[in-house]
């Protein structure tokens, strides 16, 4: 029976051990670099989504502010033109706000508190 011929190991047998260490180090470096690349991609996606969401929120704030200003202006027109005398008082019974009818009816006696004016 003839045994399979195994060529003798060429060179230093410690070379193979150092090759294993090198392979492990390269594998580790590949894993770290892959993880870093993935982290950069995830970070970039998150940053882009955050910017997009911030822009959406800013747009929403602008829209709602405009709507609130329009509603306030409409309310002021209604309050100023209502035929009834409307007067808003604070806790100390000082006039905070009054409509035009109240100013016509009560005249100079109706003074809006300076700290409360807009």
C-alpha cells in the first residue's frame, strides 16, 4: 500500500502560526472597518432625516403662526365692529382692552392700562 505523498514543509514552521495571527488581525480590521462604514452611513441617514423633519416642523410652525395671526386679525375686526361695548378688565379692575364702541360710549374715562397694551 502506497501512502499519499505529503511534501515536506518548506521554511520555518512558525511561519504558519504567524500567518494565522495575520489572518485574524486582517479579519478583525475588516470587521472594524465595516462597522465604522455602517455607522457612518446610518449617521448620514439619521442626519438627513433629522434635517428633513426640522424643515417640516419649521414649515408647520410658520403655517400655524400665519393661521393664528389671521384668526387674531379677524377677531379684532369683529370685536372692534360689534355694536356692543366690550371692555376687558384685569384682576385689579383696570381696563386691559376695549373695543371702539366702548371708547365711543365711555369716552376719555376709559383708559387702557399701559402695562397691558400691545
